[in-house]
C-alpha cells in the first residue's frame, strides 16, 4: 500500500467542494454524505474514533461507485482512490455486509478467479437462459475461442507485448481480446497471451479484499513480466495494474506498473501497417471511469476512432458521468445503478449513433441492459479495438 498515512491523506482535503458536481451519487441525491467531501468527512470521523464504521457510515461508503471522478476534479490532489480502498478494507473487517451482499461477493470472487469454471457455467447464457437482466449474452465462439498464446507482428517487429486476458473479458468478450491482438500485430507488436495468467485482483482491491488483491497482483506480475509493454483491454484491470507499485511497495511492482498500457493508449502511439477500410458510421465513445478518471486516458481512444475512414465521433452530454456499472455496484445497489444506466442510455440515444464503443466489459454489460430497457437491443456495443479491425 502507499506510504502515505491515512491521516495525511484525509488532511489533504480542504472541504472546498469542487468535487461535488463531478460525483454521480451527489448528482442523484444532492446529499452531502453521498458526496466525496461528505464521505471523506465520515472516514475522518472513523479514523478519529468518533464514529463506528457500521450503520450510516457504511451505508454512505457502500453507495460510492468508486468511479474516481472526484480525483481529477480535486484541485488539492486528494487521493480519494486510496482513501476509498482503505475505507472498504476497514468496512469489510469491522462491519461485514449483510447475507445478500456476502453471497454475491462469495459467488463472484469464487468465479472470477476460475475462468474455466466460469466458462463451463456460462453455456446456458449462450442459449438465452439468464439469471438476471445484467447477465452477458456471449456467443458460442466467445466462450470457445481464446487468442493464441503467441501472435507474430505483421511486418518489422517494433516491440513485444503481453496481453492480460482478464476474467470476465476472456470468458464473455473473447472477441475483444482477439481484436486487440490483431490490431496490435497489425501495428508491429509481437503479442504473447501467457496461459499461466489469472485474475489481476482489481475486483478484490475495489471490494476491500486487499490481501487477496496483493497475492493476485504478485502472480500477475510473475505471469506477464519480461515484455516491453503489458496491455490491458479492460479499464478496471488496467487501473488496478497501474497501481501495483502502490499496492505492493516493491521496485519490481513499480517497474511492471510503469509498462502497463490500456490497449487504446498503445494503439494510438503506433500507426497501422495498412489503413482500415472506409465505413461511414456515427460512433459514440462511452468513457469507462477507470480509464478516464483512473488512468487519465481520454484522448487516445477518441483519436483512434476519429482516424477511421468515414467515422463521425459524437460527444454525448455528461460523458464523464459513471454509467452505474462500477464492478459489483449494479448488483449491490441496483436502483442507483439503474438510474445512472438509464441516464447514460438516454444521452447515447440522443446522439443517434450507429455503434457505441467502450473499453470496459462492465460498462458494455450495463449499457446493453439499459438500452434493452429502452427497446434498443439492436444498437451494437463494441470495444474500440474491434472497430479498428472490422
Ligand atoms: S476532495 Fe478535493 S475537491 Fe473535494 S472537498 Fe476535498 S479538497 Fe475540495
Ligand atoms: S468515487 Fe465517484 S461516487 Fe465515489 S465519491 Fe468519488 S465521484 Fe462520488
């Protein structure tokens, strides 16, 4: 974990309130305790021993999406990302959640660490048997086909890249990883997808399971180290992996973290061997919070999409506002997640796109569910890398 003490992190907040308009839960309810400033105040009271974590404090902390919109909005550089991770860890230790949340947690964390089991249990989804509206709708090919362990660069090799296959990504969005590998190879990357890799620990970290997150981070470094770049196709995973230096506090982890790139970041640096075909289409790019706020990656995916011949990139209202997916948030806080999902879907539909591009599997599932509610299940939702190779 970061060297800074929780007291130092908390004292950095000067209560100016500049972060409030950026916060989705404050925008939903207008409640101070559901704003970043209010939550920091609650964490401060817990730290001083003036309030227990259980009860009201836990309620307001649980309502935080962890979207990190408050981090770049803060002129004082408050590390809310570190504060909420620590607060979640304390909440888990001192005030365990109720049975429903614990059951969701137990099932989810058992599955994400075991992609083979997740894949085996997911075949009913292919034929339309779904336990919830948020469940993915993978094709048989998605479940079956993984990218090859090694893909040669097209033309002169420029660099070697290791791809994180991800847990949800590799099982339900195999097409995204395949497209990423193809786009990278087209731009001169030798791409390895080491089979020994597992879960990166992002979901564990965001849920306050820091011991497991550290163990998974160490295993991920061992599996993917030794390449010029480590490429990630899921924003939440990339955000966690760029923080491995803080999480593990070792030089090896910091060096590894410095090589991690979202696939759109790396693709934007490398011109393609041959320009893609011209296909006129209106594209909405939906920012994933852990890419925009967590990694500061805003322009690169837009540049990639704008460069597609015939593409028109349309900005939507409140582009930086979370869609309500946020890891397990849409399972544990369904009403707030649904309201944010509906707002995002309305903003997208107002732009009349032919296709929606987003760089995180959770956002893709959340948007698909919201668009289905509005009768627009037909609107394709893809990863930007897929548009590059379509
Ligand atoms: S977190 Fe930053 S922006 Fe928000 S109240 Fe504190 S100092 Fe101001
Ligand atoms: S992480 Fe998102 S939801 Fe949580 S306080 Fe910050 S802006 Fe609000």
